[in-house]
């Protein structure tokens, strides 16, 4: 059982166990909501499309509302990724105790998840380490995340992580290494085949400068 930690007056119990398999009716897709994939008759919203950097608290609330669906589906990949992103919303707000808790929850499901979930987890934990003055660990985790992304051909995630390595916001690398990763990101963006990756590159051209 995963129990969401109390936040103010709210405490949300979340059941997620292989021993608790409840039959839920299929959820019909809504035309105005982007979906990333289906699993066991569940339509999973594209949670990354719902990210709002300017409103991390609102993003967290949106993600919390999706957790029961994720747990009920028994899709450990989606559940782990969602928990990682919830952790990130707390990192942005400098609430490192809550961030650590949700990142630890995300890690629990990685052994039963696709490699993508680990790549996302490592990237978000790198942010946590960076802002808690653990730059060396943050750099190592970003490098590991990039290696997974490259090996598994997660194009958008590989591009984003290469850019993270090219900047001073998370990693601790010298100027030569940062130039290498910026060039790597450019090359990856130019050869990208995935539609989502192409769209992301078009929308984030400023990060390649």
C-alpha cells in the first residue's frame, strides 16, 4: 500500500498491490486530452503535456488526481513516472523532504517498470541532488539517465538530458564537457525521428543556443 503523505489537511490513501486486482470499466478517451498510451483498458493522459513550470503546485494537484488510476491499472511504468514527476514539483518548491519521499516511492516500482521510468527517475533525483548541494551525484545520475535514454532510443528524453548536462543548473561539468553535450543534443535533435521529440525541439530552440 502506498499512502500519500499529509499535505495540510489532506491525506490520500492509495492502494497498489499485485494482490489487489480490482476490475475497472474501460475509460473512454476524451478528444481534448492528449493520451500517451493504453494499458489494461486505461487511457493514460500524457502527463508531461500537463506540466506547468510556472505552477508546480497546480501540476502536483493534477498528478495526484491521476495516481489512483495509475495504481489501479497495475502499470508500474506509468505509476513510477508519475511519482517521479510529483517529486519534481516539490523540488521546484524547495520542499526537499516531500521531494525525497515521492522519489523514494517512485524507486520502489522501477524493477517492474520499463527502462524509461528509471531514466526519468534518475533525472529527477539528479535535480534533487543538485539543489541539495550534491552536484557530483547529480552529474553521475544524469549521465546514467542519458545512457539509458540513448540505449533504449528515447529520443526526446536523450535530447533533454544532454541539454541538462550542457547547462550549469544541474550538472557540474567544465566548459569543454558542456560544449560536448550541447553539440550532442543538437545532433540528436537533427536526427530525431519521433514526432514528440521533433515537436519538443521546435518548442525549445532557446535551449540549444
